[in-house]
């Protein structure tokens, strides 16, 4: 797990900024720095405007840089966003140990029978009483 986070840190703090810088310099060599700065400003305004509709895409477009803008624009395409979102959810579920095919927890209240009954570990209804806390101390 330590190596995973090290790889993420390398990606976020080294590879991503270098990629953004490389692409910005390349685009500026073609169209000029004034146009690059103008595109970044327009992207910022567009991203802030999109935040209400699509948070992730809006945030990526608002961050100055061509790489994040392209990723944000691609995520505006609904089928692509759904596939990538499902992949991210599956990856998170795998990392936290949720078995494949198990329903993902939602904000809906749990209904009876949400988890399959386990005869080896029955659920016992009860009330927790803390002996250190007296009645009426809440």
C-alpha cells in the first residue's frame, strides 16, 4: 500500500506538473503565450460555471492547464463519465475489501434483509449501556 501512495504522489507532484508545463510550452510555441493565457482564463471561467452541473469536470476545466482541460472535457461526455465512474467505484470497492457483486452502500436507509443472514454470526438486538455515564447526563 505504501508503494501505491508513493506512485500517486509522484504522479500528482512531478509527472502531472511537468506534463502541463510541456504542453503549455508546446502550444505557446505554436500560438503564442498571450493566447495560452487567454485560453487558461476562459477555461477558468468556464470551469467555475460548470461546477454546478458537473463538479469534477468543472474543477478540472477550471484548473489552468491543457491536460486537465482535455480530461475535464472528455468527462463531460456522459457515457465516458459513467464507464470511468464505474471503474473508479470498482477500484475503491476492491481496495476496501468489498466483494465483487455486493451492493454498494447508498444514502438510502437500509431495508430489512440488506445484508444476507449469516448463521455463524447472528445479529442480536440490544441496547448499549455505558456504566461511566449516568442517567440524564446527555
